[in-house]
């Protein structure tokens, strides 16, 4: 295994953090030279990482001892005219059959990629109106897909009155029949999302510098959401440290590894701040990989990695 340069530092705020990140752990820089990395997802069958470079409209692959190679281009916009600075895919995940599912900014949809060629649109509209620009996504164990839909992928974003058809930004669910249900529209800039290990709570981040928060929503038996409450608020750090609440993952104990100002914040299930993996960069998202204890991080132009003492949450069933 090659020796990689290190970057950033680990900021420990609670003794419980040592149970998650060892004192000797280092943040490795695996690859660089990208424009804006997002949506990392580990593919166990093959042992590689996929991630988006949104401005370049591409998905790349990184594999140990092989490095980086192009995987899919275009990744999120197939049109013929200029479509802003962030046209490519954003959040990525795998469905139960291991197929790549992507949030596509430019084509304003959630899609599924088939290994034998072509894509299928899972969701591109709500009540007959085009989505804004799907951002991040997560599957529930019953097969329902949840995703956020801010306006970052539209050329003029929130002020783009000529292209926007919805006057809100929602959190949605898509069932097996591809029925799209709006779960909440209370957040101006919803972004990352993840379930608690038992799927009783859906966490949603908001990348708003005026209200940089993570929300927690109890999940009803039918998969819809009860009234949410603020899980954590880091607004005081917005602008002082690079970045905003963005993508995140949950470990098997319910701790959140959440990208935000300065890097990756680690919260207990009760919302206590345990520490930060400080990248020094605007940090977009993260993903568990390897045996589930390695955290891969998309931070600005970099792909980073850190070994942990915990493991990814495993969905019920």
C-alpha cells in the first residue's frame, strides 16, 4: 500500500471521541486536482470508491494501487447548451442490487445506471413541476428512496426564476412505484441526509450560512416524517471556518460524521459535539468504505481517508 501525504488535524473535544478516532489516526490525501468533489460511495464488489466532480460533469473511480480513473461522463447533464457552474452529478448511492443511483444537477433528476447500458429516471418532477436540482439521497431498508432538492444546480440558483418551477426546496420520498411524496418543505437549503441505525430518525442538514443546522425528524411507521427539531446548530462557525453543513454518514452506534464548517464534525446520537476532523477545506461529503471502518471524505479538490475505531451503520433487515 502506498504512503500518502497527510493533511489537516484532529480536534478532540470529548473523551468519547477517542473511542471513535484513535489518537494516532491521520487524515490521508489520496487524490487531488479536482474542481469540487462530492457524493463518495464505496463499491464493495470491486473494492473501489466512486465520487462526483460536479463542475466537470464527471464521476471518477479511485482504487488502491490504481489511483484515479474516469468512470462516467457526462454524469449529470446531457443537454447541449451551457448550464451553469455545477451541472454534474452530486450525491451517489447504490440500490439493493448494487446499481449506481445519482442525483443529477443539470438533468434535474434522480437516476439509476444500468450495467448493460442506459439510465432510468427515478424522479424528475413533483406534481407536474420539474425538481430544482436533487442533491443527496439515501435508501431506507424497505426500498424507499429519500432525497433533498435545493437549487444549487440551477445556473442562477435560488434567483433563477426562469428555470425554477417549484418555489420551495423539499425533502422527498420515492417508493417502488416511483411515486414522489413531499415530506417537508420547511428548509430553505436542505442538503445531506441519513437515517439513524434503527431508521427511527431521519437527519437532514441545511447549508444556509444564516441557519447552519442539522434537523432530526422522527420517522412514522408509514415512512413519512413527524415534526422535526434542531439536532445541532453551528451557525456561529459559518464564515469563520470554510464550508457549511453538507453530506454526512452515521455509524453503527448512531454517531453522526457530518461535514460542516472546517471539516467533519462528529456528534453523539444525543447531539453532543465529540470532535472534528479538520480538513482545512470546504468539505462536502463522506462515505464508509473497506470493511466499514474507513471514512472517505470529499473536500474541495481532494479525496481524503481516515481510519476509525467504529463502523458504518447497517440497515435493519
